[in-house]
């Protein structure tokens, strides 16, 4: 499937025009992971965010008693470091043989947002909506989601 | 329409998950979250739809719990991980 077509099914990018999708698609790279391969580790420096294109990943927290969370297609991981410049708050591991992610560096994404503030507004609004969704889920159920 | 679904496990020390689905999950469906399969018990809308997305909250139980005594819903389609 074409990358632009995949990105159109991601909530984070809802509201972008066709040319804006093309610009976005030119920024990042597609990466593949097998079962049990690590995408990033808790405490490491977060220099990029990831969109899960296919497969499934486990969000694992080192803290005792915190159950893992699983994220599938269309979800984003690593966005907290993009927003607050902090280190990774969890370890992310592929739990499928065919996990594919779209990776964009913080530097490239922020540069795009500053060059085209319309894109910047849409992405930041959608990122806030995603965090709001996760907060609502956390308030509803026994599992954690950030 | 794309359904952004939060799967939350009822009871026990099991994980939850979030993923996009292209078909609305229904009670009785089977979903794989990580390495475990679960039966969908209830589905609710969390917030109103926006653009091409609906936002759903689905409660699930491990398949073996359902098989151990609770009546399973009519057989639904299997929703496995991507």
C-alpha cells in the first residue's frame, strides 16, 4: 500500500490536504520489526515519534504493578518526547512478526510545523486529541495508556 | 469509517490495547491483544465521531474465563491482531 494512503488512515494526520500529505510522506522512513524486537527503551533520549502502520507493539513500563498496553495500527508512540523533550517513558517492543512503523524525527516534524503553520496547527490539535482519548480511556478502565 | 477502539479487560491482571479497526467490533467477537485472545463483551462510544473516525470503548474478557462458566455470546467473527 502506498505510504500516503496509509497515512490518510491515521487520526494524527486527519485534516491535512493532499499536498500536505505528500510533504509529510517525504519526511520519514518506514521501518520493520519482528517479534520481540525493541523499538525504543524506557529512559532513552526520544528523538523521533512513530506511527504504527501494521502489526502490534507492547508498551512496557518498568514500574512494578503497571500492566503493559498494546497498540495496533494507526496509533502513535513516542509523541510525548516530541512534546516535552523528556526521555522515553516506556519501552516499546514489537509483538508481531510483521510490525511496521513510520518514523519521523522530532527535528524534521517541528521544522515542517514551523514552515507550514497550518500543518503545525492540525498536527498539534490531533496530538492533543489523541492524548485526550488516552486520558479518557485511563479514566474508564483498569489499564494505563500513556 | 475507521473505528479507534480502546479494549479494556474486565478483572484480572491483563493488559489493554488501542487499535484502529475497519469494522465496528461487536459483542461476541474475538480480539487478540498482545499474546492473549479475548471475547468482546460490550462496546460503547466514548466521544462523538469526528471526520472519518468513531471512538469506541470495548470491554473484553479472556476467552478461557468465558469458556469456564459465563455464557458466550453468539459466535462472532474473529478479530485477530494486524
